[in-house]
C-alpha cells in the first residue's frame, strides 16, 4: 500500500498538467497527451482479454528497453514510441490484390488494414472521465467491451463484455454508474465499424474493484441503434437518440420509466420505422435543455425514390416535457458529429465531420438561450473527417480529433486555429476527452474543491478499508505526503478545515 501511494505521488510530481485522452482506433490504443504542449506522454493498449496479462510494449519509454523486450520503436511518432511488433504490417500493402492475398489483412476505406477476423482487434471508440473518483472508461466497438482505468496511472482496473458494438458512454460519478449506447451503421467503413443490432442502453456499476452489472439498468427502447447518449446532472434522467429511426428518449433511472418522441415532424414516423433522415449522433444535457447533433445528408424518400440533401443541424429540446424548443441548420454536407458544452459560457462546440468533396469539415460554435444561433464556424480544406471534441476547464481552448488523417486540432474560443499534432496518418482517431479538474488537492478526497467533514469521514474509511476506496480518495488522503494514510492525516485534514 505504501509503495502504491508513493508511486502515485511521484506520478503527480512529474505529470501535474491536465491530460488529453484520445482513442486511436487503428492501433487499438488510447493516446495520452499533455494539453499544453500536445506532447504524447504515453499510450494505453485496449487489447482486452488474455492479452492484458502480457507485457505492454507501450510501457517502455526508450529505444533500448523497447528493442530488448521484443518490441518495435517508432521514431516517427512525436518523442518516439514503443509499439507491439506485429508479424505483418497490413498497411505496407498498397493494392487491394496484395491485401486480400494476406490471411490477416482486409481491404477497406481504400487501404489495407488488420482483418476483423483477428481477435486482437478491439477498436477503441469513445472515452469519458470520472474526475470525482479518479477513473476513465472506453468502449471497444469491435470486441464489445467497456474498459475501466485509473486516472492516476492509466492502469487497467477491469473490463466488462457488453457485446453488440458499444458506442458512447455517460458517467454518473455520484452513484458510480456508467451507461453505454450502441453503434449505428457506418456506410463505407467496412467491418472496422460494426453496427449494433440491439435497441438497449446498458448501465453498469463501478468501484475500485471493477465493473459489475447494475440491477434493472438494461433499458429497452422501441427504436433500433440508440447511439446518442447523455445524463442529467444528478443522474436521474438518461437521454438517447436512435440514429436510424430519428426518435428521442428520456429514461428515468430511478423509476425506470421510458418516454419517447419523434424528432422529425416532417416524416412523423413510428419509433420502429427506419428513416435515416436526421441521423442523430450525440446528445448533451445542460440544466433542463437537451441538445442533439444531427448529421443528416443525402436522404432518399422510400415512397417516391426522390433524393434530397438534408442540412446538418442541431436541435434543442426542453428535457422536462420533451418538447422541441428550436433547431438550427449548419449547411449541406456538414455532418455535425460530436459536441461539447463550454464550462464558462452558454455555447456548444460542434465537430463538423463534413465532406472532402465540399470542404465542409470544421468546428462550429452555437450559442443557446431561448433560441439557437451560430456564433462562428471555422472551416479548412486541410481538415479530414473531424470526429471528437472537448473543451478546456477555463473554456479558452477547444480540441478536435480527426478520424480521416489522425490529427488533433486546437482552436481558441473565438474560432481561431492555434495548433495541431499528428498521431499518425493511418491512426483513425475517435472520441477524445480532456481533464477539467486534474488531481485533487491533498485533503480534498472527493475532488469538489471543498474541505469539509465528508473528507474526514472518507479518510477514516480509507484507513479501515483501503481496497474499497477510489484512486483519487486514496491519493488525496495522504495529507502529509509520507506514503501512508493514518491518524496524522486525519488530524491534519481536520486542522485544515478549521483554519479555513
């Protein structure tokens, strides 16, 4: 226990800056970057199952250790990186014929990539952080897992197999629950992006001991492909949107009541009727407002065969009575994807996946009040299929990942482009998340920036039952930084509270 806490303290000393977590789908990794310098500080493998028992090549930080342990050093990555040595690099095959002649490769998206028949392929997709307790979670859509890691040292804590292409996540740090949606069809993505066949939203409990099934928290909605996912502030209401049926649902996580409404009044389809007209991607809950990004695009009327271009748009709903308050169009072929609210202003930042043919990839800032309005849109022909987005804790910096070319792009809150970093042209980035709070202060065991009697109670709990407490609680309980939690820490924390 002393060694664990000492290692955590050392990790804090050498890495106190806030970090960005980005999924690298083609490499089955999550990259960890410094939010200020954009330097890659490490990577975490998402090879779940028996492979977790093996030595991870990414744990070696220099070329000599890397090569001695049978791994491959990639000097082209920023700062260099130790990679698993694969028996065959599918990306070296430049033609479809060469690719298909290999048993371990397949041709998809005009490139040669690892075959989905290979059990080692997991395809990490989406990340959420619990900065109260000190965990982060990732979905692997190809292998069907949710992975739980520690925010202190990025060590794997547990995995849970949910199957059927888990997609987005919503985390409730108060009740320690994480909810999972399902992947929607992705045309042109081959087997790299398998679609879900289920219509369920699944809830799991989590703790320092890992993930477990949450009783009565498998919710069956009346529409297929529930992809968009959001949770209200106290965790009592869960929202999801069907990507294929254009229906929106509110789930009461206490009473388990489910209510749904059609999103597209022009079609006014039934919940089980696949329309794929609005194609909602993500939901965001802010107070009693619910926002949904709709990627839209080319839509064919199933009755007349006529094709129409539907503009990408954002909808704003009243989550109390599930009525549509407003919607705003962002243009044809813009394909609004993931979005994130500002922590300091009433605006949303929306990644525009766009279309290379029309140069519509970019980042949009949408102001919300009683109505929605466009604050600004930044486009650039160099952007390539933008995907994930997150905002710094002070609201000044926006980070956007690109699925098409492996870049993370950085903007300020006025939409000015400021920096970028490449994680590899074939890396295929998915979701990303940035720390807002970072490590807790010593004595602040629940990382709420308040020092009170609850912190003392939690410290006592750690002394008597350390294995059942979260990483952040254990870290913050060592107030005097001596590598152990005991009565002296309780006294120090109590004095700190009284002196404030």
